[in-house]
């Protein structure tokens, strides 16, 4: 039995080593891709026009989703918060519960996840198709910096769009909580809004916008990286490679947003 265990362990060690090296190499490629994309900002031409287009793709196109999800998040928070607080006779704190939940955690995280699902997946698929049809190779052949042309404008747009979309999400969530708590459940509207005003402090807003900006950069970089190198998947080619890259982009970005949320929150608590 001992020999069998040692034999199996010996056969698994090379596999473990290869996987470890592959993961480290992947992190290195991602770091180089990120650095090259940020470095291309200084030399990219006609950047403003592409940034405006990226703002439209990440902002205007995704606005309905942000507003709808923000409204119903506030409605749910108002409903659930009312029934929880009513057990302790603290219904007057409903505004505090809704506001702090949205500003500190749910607003930045849910807004980022919605943007990843719509704008991030579209970005990964677009770059994957451009890689599959050799459009990226054609750009580089013509002497165009592909990172500066395709990725850098999205990064700048994310720094602008994600905080604004998060702010809209939070404000609409406040109104959703007001509709649920005041209009449907009878909580005094003045008490609700005054508790929001007393609860939110500058450090809460700072945490909210720092999270939004970090989530934007992280998710856009991951989605762009997955689409940009969609052809590296050895198990799929063509349309299947683009589909796999898009799926990986959404899943990895969502996981990294949650991890980053925990890390950033640990510095503010």
C-alpha cells in the first residue's frame, strides 16, 4: 500500500509542477498585458474619440440594466430590512440599513457584476472575434499599437463609467427602498431620508468610489485579456474559442470583483 501511494504521488508531482508553472506564467502574461495597455496610453493617437465610444458602450448601453437592478435591489432591501428591524422595534433605522448596504457593498459589487455581464462579455467577444479573424494581427502589421488602440480606451472609460454607474445604482436603490418602506409599508418618509443623511459619512462614499474604480479596471482588463488571447485555448478553435474566452472573462472577472471587494473592505473597517 505504501509503495502504491508513493508511486501515485510520484506520478502526480510532475502534473502539479506543470500546472503551477502554467498558473505563474498566466499571471506573468496578464501583468505584462496590463502594463503594456497602460503604457500605450501615452502614445495612442486619437484617444478621445475611442474613449467616447467606450463610454457609450459601457455607460449608455448598460444604463437600463443598472437602473432596473438598482431599483429592485432597493425594493428588496426595504422590504427585508423592514421585517428584520420590526422585530427589534427599530423601523426608523430602515434608511440607515438601506443606505449603508448600498453604499458600502451592494452598490459597487452589483453594478460591477451587471457591467461585466453586459459590457465585459461584449468586450471579450469582440476582441476574441478580432483575434480569430486576424484583425489584431493586421493592426500590428500596419504598425498600430493594438493595446493602445483596442484596450487603453476601455481602461480610461472604465475609470469614468464605473463610478458614475455605481452612483446611479445607489441613488436609484435609495428611491427603491423609499418606495418599499414608505409607500408600501408605512415608514415615515422624512424619517427614512433623514436617517440616510445621518448614516452616510465621507469615508463611506470614498470607499464606494474606490471600489467602483478598482472593479472597473480589474474587470475590463480581465475581459480584454481573455478576448485578446482567445486563440491560446488549445481545446477550442474558431467560434468555440471565442465562446470559451467570453465565458472565462465573465466568470474570472466576477470572482475577482468579489475577492477585491473583501480586500478593499478590510482596509476600511
